[in-house]
C-alpha cells in the first residue's frame, strides 16, 4: 500500500481547521472517543482490513475513503443503504467488519448487538447543508443562521443533547412560533434512518438535523417539509429540484461542490472500524 498516497488522500478530504476556526462554526465535542475495543478480530489500522470484507453506507465518507483502490485494492467493500442494515451485516457475520460515523455508531447499542470498536480512522470530514445551485440566496441565509446559532451557543448545546448513547430518550424541543409560519414550504431532503441526526419516531421526524432545519425555518419565516431518502440519492434529489436543501449528514467533497452548493460546515464527521466483540 502507498502510504504517501493515503496521507495525501486523507489530507485532501480532512477538515481545514484554520478555516473552520475563523468561520466559528465547527462543533468539536460531538464525537467522543469510543471505549477501548474488545473485539475478536483485533483490527488496529486500515492496513489490517486488507483481504477482508467491510460494510459501509453507500456514498458515505467511509465508502469514499475505502473506494480508492490504489490505497486498498484487496478490501471487499459491501455497501448498504442504512446504518441499521450495516450493523446487522456485521452482527450476522455477512461481513468481517464495518466502517461508519462514530456518533451514529454510538447510538446503535453496540453492546446489545455484540459489537465493539476496533480503531478510529485518522482525519475527519466536513458535514454541511446542501442546496440546489440556483438557491444561492437560501444557502446564504443558512450560513447567516449558522453563524447566529454558533455565536449564541445553541448549536453546541444541540450537539451535546442529541449525541447520546440513549438517543431514544432525547425529545425534540418545543420551538415556539413554528405553527404560525406561512408561505411556500422549503423542501428539505433528509435521511429516514440516521440517528441521532435524522430519523422517524412514532410517525414524526426527529433528530439533530431535523431540529436544525426547523430552527432555520423560523429564522427565515417559512415552513419546512421533510422527505426521507437514502444517502446516495441526496445529490440527485437536489440537482433535480425535488428538494430545496438537504440536511442529511452530507459531507463536502470537490466532486459534490461541482453539483450542489454547500453551507458552512456544522459538524466534523469522524469514522471508526467495528467488528464482533469478544
């Protein structure tokens, strides 16, 4: 494996910490380091995955990282639509391990599923809201909204509240004024099964990115309407104007910036490898 290529690859996609610090929008406390792993496989680095099958979410950060065959020619990548499907594949032994967002994994009760974290991958990925290329005004409004959320401390408190192993007990707050909003709704594309960021509970949209979109709707004085998609559908949905914006744990890449507009980042996505526990 070419270690220089790997370092360059991770550098290309990793967060520019200086830029994000200046923007004042990066929330750093959402991805706690998992407990030390106790797994059967005992993987410690990406090199250990050579020759193994690895579950990822299709088009996710993990998929992009591992799909570079120049770095990982012997890894068998098995793609799934949702975190629940990914977890089940590893639990049932369909694949040797999985690589996914650390915070998403934390909410899936790994102990009950007989799983544990092997290692944390280096670097991180900017996550931002995305917009159709023609919606520059809406994207600018969201950037202004994010800066206000960050400066008030509300964004940090949202992450602290939602990023919990007991996300099932976290309730959506009552946001006063939403019931009075009128006008043409902002169509928001999100993910149906991606706790704690967005998920469907008791017939109601909930999660961190759902709350973020609702607070944005209050900021601009327009209602929002949510539609659920799979992760790898989101870019196409925006390009085809089936949605005005996406809050879908969507990470920023050069290829995607050619197709959609991205807001300032509001989350640093870190990933980890997990497999069956001892």
